[in-house]
């Protein structure tokens, strides 16, 4: 994917254009989430959690 973006930029851009790419690993973003805040957010949104969803047992 990244290679395709770089290739497309080289093809479409002029010599003076820069390409900036930022990447962030968010795979562990929810490992440290406060469950009380998650429960509170769920009540404000008024949307339940489906049975069998991976987060169901925690709530």
C-alpha cells in the first residue's frame, strides 16, 4: 500500500512537491482504556453492545 502511494506521488507530482507520510500503530490503543468511561460513553450514546462481541464479557 505504501509503495503504491509513493509510486503514485512520483507519477503525479512535480519536482518541488514533498510527500509526508505518518504512520501510527494503534493495535494496543484499547488495552489501557478505562472501562468505567467506556460504560459511561455507551449510556450517553444509547447504543447497546451485541451479544458475542469481544468486549461484551468486560461490561
